[in-house]
């Protein structure tokens, strides 16, 4: 399997198969990121296509030795921010974020009901975050990015990312602890990492 650097070199030479390989490698996680921001499947698909068009157009500017993952996420986040701003939408979380945060299995009907109720509680709490905080939560919990990678994607210092994540966790804990449908212990443990 070719690494990102080899793909970049081949794409620069006009190898469309290499670009297809790059697309298949990153399309799912980039789509999930766009969907987390837009909360619109059609928009997420368009944003994904725009992301890869921009990536192709700017392939000559990429460091051929670095992973393309953070660079591609920077493109998709910026495109998604612009899409949301044009529609004056607030960032809304998706169920994938809940699954990652909650890790609640779907086994029995009782569990399914508990899970749905917990998803509703967490969704309401996530709506209280600013767009910037929510993007950091999505990249950290859903995509598994490191703080340094998030800083690169958002083009801000690592300290800013730490601050946004810390403040997001604090707000989420407060919101969750105030909700009678979830125990205080569960609210605290949910985001204690």
C-alpha cells in the first residue's frame, strides 16, 4: 500500500488512480466530519467533493513527506465552516459523536431506550457549545485527532485547542449534571478523559 507521500508524487505526475486511492483512503472520515458540522447529508457529500477538488488543485503545495490527513481535515473544516456561516447555522453534533462518547451497546430493548434517552441528553448538552468548541469535540472524540493535529486543522495554537476542549468539557459536564435524566457520576465520567 502506498503511503501519502508516494500518492502525492504520483498525483503530481497526473496519476488519477493514485488520486482515487487517496479519495478512498480518506473519504469516510472526511464525510463524517462534514456531516458533524453541517448535519445535512447532501451538504456533507457536496463538501466532500469540494474538499477533494481543492486538494487536487493544490497538490503542488503539499509537503510530500507529511500525512495528508490533517491537511485534508483543515480543508473540510474550513469548507464546512463557510457552508454553516452562509446558512447561519450552529454546529450540531451527530450520532457518531454520541457513540464515541458513550460507548453504549445496542443489545436489549431496555438498553436501546436508555441509549436513545442518553443520546437526547447529550445532544441537548452539545447544542450549548459554541461552534468552535463543538468542532474541537468532534475532531478529538469522533476523529481521534491529537491536540497538535487539531491545532493544525484549525490553524490555531495548541493552547487554544486545549482551552476550547477544556471549556467544552466543563460546559458539557455542567449541562449533563443539571439534567435529571443522567446521574451526576455518569455526567462527570462521560468527559473525564
